[in-house]
C-alpha cells in the first residue's frame, strides 16, 4: 500500500489484470502516485480495474485523472473497469460521462 493506494495484480484467464484501489479518498494528494500506477498498468496489462468503492472523498484533480485514463484506454483498446459507489456514478452521469 502506498499513500492509501492498494495495488493487486490478478491473473484473469490468459489475460493479466491490474487492480488499483483507492481507500477513503482520491484527491490531489493521491493523484501523483495514482497516475503513475495507472500509466504503469496501461503499459503492462491487458485490463485495468480502478476500484473506488470505498472512497468517501474525491476531488476534480482525481476526476480528471479518471477521465483521462478512460479516454486513453479507449484510444489504445485497453479494457478499463471503474468500480464506483452509486453516488459517484450519479455524479459522472450528471456531468455527461457515465464512467
């Protein structure tokens, strides 16, 4: 665990998946490490899972990282799954991006 970010690498059939979990909060304080972990996973894995289910606080710096990761994964064909609480799903729907 690094600055509240839990990393787990799990095999998924023939593909490899990397899960990046943010605990309690994903804010500007975690963006640097989180962004580095996301970039690393995008280079090395076929699938990226970002787990936000336990966060209670997120800021716009983190939202921008998530949107950028989603866009880059779409561009490169990498599968991305973002696990999020309903309240965060509602927020992304409200801003026009059902992440």
